[in-house]
C-alpha cells in the first residue's frame, strides 16, 4: 500500500502517503497505543448529555488537525522556504497535540489538578512510550522539537502558530467538527479562504492573514464565540460536569477519610483516590471507560451521596442550572438562602449546590496581549501600501469579542427546583436582564 485513506465527517478524505520515511512515521504514530487510546476519549467530554450525537473522539479530531496542518504547510511552501525537518515537527505536533488528554477531555482536569499538555509533552519525550520511541528513532531531536511546539518555545514561531495560537489547526478543526457533530450551525466559517489567506511575516517571524482574509477570520472568531456561548457553556453540559465533579470529590473525600470506596486494586484509580499525582504510564492507562466503570460500581455504594450522584449521572437525572442575573450586592444573600434550602430539602450542599463560574475568570474569545506575540492574530491592511497589524486594531467586530463573558450559574437537584425558583423570583434583578 502506498497510502492510507481515512474517511472523515468534516474533511471527507484524509490521505496519508506511505511512500516516504515521514509518511511511515505518521502511520506508525497513529498505530501506537497512546494515539489509539484517543478513540476512547470523547472530544466534547459530556456534551452528549445535551447533544446526543456528540460522541466523536479525540482520535478523529487529532487526525483532522494533522490534515489541516499538512494542507496549510503545502500552501505556505508555495511562497516560503520551509525545511523538511520543520514540516515534520509541525505535522507531528498537530497529530499528537491531544495525546495527554485525560478521561472526558477537559472535564476532570480541575478536580485532579493536572493539565493535559504536560502529559502530551511527557509522552513525546519519553523513551517508555511507543510515541517517544518512534520519534527518537526517526530523528534524535524530533521529540524535543515537536514538544517545543506544544510548550511554545519552537522557532520559527510562525510555524508553531499553526499548531498553537488563537488561529491554529486545532481550533480550525474542532469548531467545524463540534458544530457538525452537535448538529448546530454556529461553528461554520470559511476554512478554505483562511487557508488561502495565511502568510508568513519573515521579518517578525509571525503568521498573518492577507488583506483578503480579514472577514474570514472575523467570521471564524465569531463562530468560536457562538460555539462557546451555545455549546461549550451549555447549561445541560455544565450541569453534567457539576454532577461528575461532585462524584469524584465525594469519592476522594470518602476514601481519604477511611471510607470504603470501590476501586480496581493496584490500578491508577487507587492512586487517584489517595490524592497522589499519576505517573505518565498511569495517566495514559485511563480513558472514559475507566471512569464510567467506577461510577457504575459506585451506584451501589453504601454511601448514600456517592450512590445517588452516580445514579444521577448514569441515568441522566442531572442538576437544574440557570444563570444568576441579579445585582452583585444581592447575590450573596440569595446564595446563602438557596444553600439553606438545599440543606432543608435533605441534600448535602457540598455536593448538591454548585456555583458554576466557568473557572471564576471571564472568558475572552480573543485577547490582545503584546507580551504574548505567539497568541496574537495579525492581518494585512491596505492594498496599495499594505502593513501588518494586530487584528483588533483594525476590526471593530474583534474588539467586541474582547469584552469577555463572565458566567455565574447555580446547579442543584431538580427536586429542590420549586424552592430555589421561588427564592430566585423574590430576589431583585435588573429590569433589562435578558435570558441567555
């Protein structure tokens, strides 16, 4: 066989040529245990609770990102001298950028206190992983160079921006893929025109978009905005995450206080329950099925809270969630009263009363930070005397996205909905508040 063909829902055909050493390397990386594991990790975590078709995997997304990196490099090579070694590093980084993800993608990271990129870099650099050994066998410096693209130290920076920036092949693939698989239309944008418009500013070592591509990039950033507001921050999805977080926190608390929490003896989950950091091999042994298997066992736990939360998760009896739109100075009193109402209803507020603030920081859909040039989007303006400028300097649409979105929601059992709703109705709210 001189090539592999992957049929893809977004890109139709992803073609991998095998008639070169690099092609054989990419095929080998795809066949490794570490990459095949991504088939068992959902791309959108718990989005299938809200969008039933959102069952797609990190495996499919990673192939899509690799495909876009290959296409973009082919376009750039028409005008710029890019070494074969640099091209290989970019394609490898695009393919492997999600290797370190844990179960349900981002969902469990804040509870267990790790970041997937650290495990991705470790997997690339390790001689104990199939991925690491293949990279090292291909070229002694390839693991470090590919890993540096993920960690942000690779040079030329313009090429690293293809994989890790605010306009990269990762985002370009997942917006289209997530939009398609959820059945919404918010993530659609003009991919072909963006690829056609990408250029390299060799003087300042940065990727930029030619003047004809400005509106396509505005469209892309607007698509990202709507996907976050309507999909990634969806109430049902966030309510499912709240239940899962409560399950894991309850299991950790019980186990570390001497309680009996079922787990696979000697496995990575036992170490998690002890509150210990996982080694790379232990982390890579876990996927969505491990978490689900433990939750299925915990549904029969002696502890009433752990058992109830687990059954709620398995049977999709999720918490109710709504946005708080009351004045800031009234919020604390309402939350105190609502927490008491949850307690009075017979639920432990530590696990059944969840404030969802989206990470407690405002989410910005595009940020201008001159100290982080890698994360800026640059565009060409003017045709007779063109110059390259940061996009928010020339686009009022993008400036609007810099205002950010601060989410403040309350998640609680539906059984207490009447009590909480009554408290909420009596609380002062702005007269011009609009539903999200």
